[in-house]
C-alpha cells in the first residue's frame, strides 16, 4: 500500500519543467518567463561542441554531452539521397542549428561525400562564436540566408530542427524562407499542438540542459503543412517517438520532408 501511495504521489507531483498554460499573445507569455542568461548558455554549448569537434566527446545537444549518437535515420537518409542526386555533393542551410549539432551528429557519413557545405544560421552571438571557434571542414555560420547564399552559393536543403515553436512569427518566417525555392525542406523533430489550432505556451527547460523559460508555439500541424503544398509535395512524414504531455494529452514530435514539385523528375 505504501509503495502504491508513493507511486501515485510521484505521478501527480507538480512538474517543475516542461510545457505549461495557454496565452493569447506571445508578449503575454514572454512577460511570464524568467528569461535566461544567453552568455551562460552559449558558453555551455560552446564547451560541449568543442569537445565533440575534437573527438573528446561523442555527441552533444543543447550543451548536454551524451556517450552515444542519437541518429535520426530518416533525416540522414534524406541528406544522403539529396547528395546522391547531386553528384555526391550536399549543401544545407541549417536554420537554428546551434553550433552545428546536426552536422557533428552525422559527420561520419557526411565525410564520405564528395563535398559538403553546411551553413548554420543562428542568433548573433552563436554565429560570432561559430565563425571564430567552430567552423571548418564544410561547416560555416551566417546571420542570414542571403549572406549564406552570397558566400556559398545556392543550397539544396533547408533544415529546420524544432525551430518553429520558438519563433515569435513562425508563419512570416516560412513565407520568407519559401522565397528561396530550396529543392528540399525538412521540418525535423518538431512538436505540434494535439488539437487543430495554434497555441502559445511557456516552456521551462530541464535544468540538466540550462536554466531558462520562454514562450513557444504549439502550431497546428496540418496548417503548417498546407503552407508548402502549392510548390512542394510531401515525400514522407513520421512521428519521431519523442513526446511530452500537456493538459494530460500526449504531444508528439513529428518530421516531414518536402520536395519542390518542379524538381520531382530529378
């Protein structure tokens, strides 16, 4: 009986981190957030990334070091397929790609290609650090899509790994990105609302990563997909197996890969 009671108490103990509440505006949610020390977060991510780059560590995500690489095999397969259709060359704009997490995650396979251009777009302090301490072997950092294209030419693939929830105006961002007519667009491992509408919440980050809280979107998955369907077709879509709970409901992380319709014959 005591063991059962302990399990019930632990099950219903209020969570200190995760996703919470619902807000009518981004600013309303922002006002409820504690914010975070971006310099401290950058320092942690940089330290972990440098260890991965040097081979001292195997894998990092959000500054946390892991003793094994957690691959997204569908993502890697699509990247290699894109390269195979371009004479063994791959060019990616990784929007919101930290200090190159996905590049380092897959570098054992990427190194087998004839040429790799991996352009990370991030907030300013990450780009500055990336350019001075992380870049190399095909990995570069830029402030804008225009700058990346100007310096490295057109890119085949646009990768957005769980980026949209943290953009104040995600639909405006998508309209902007669609103007560049990437051959492939990959929305990788992104969570969406379990109900068919857009919702603003607050995420309190697990302090194992870093201490932060900020507003985030749980977007309507079908609404997001529809934005692409005039010019793109869905190659594949799948649930990643990652999830969390909100209002007692399971929220899934999903991935979807698009290809531009006028390039389908390639």
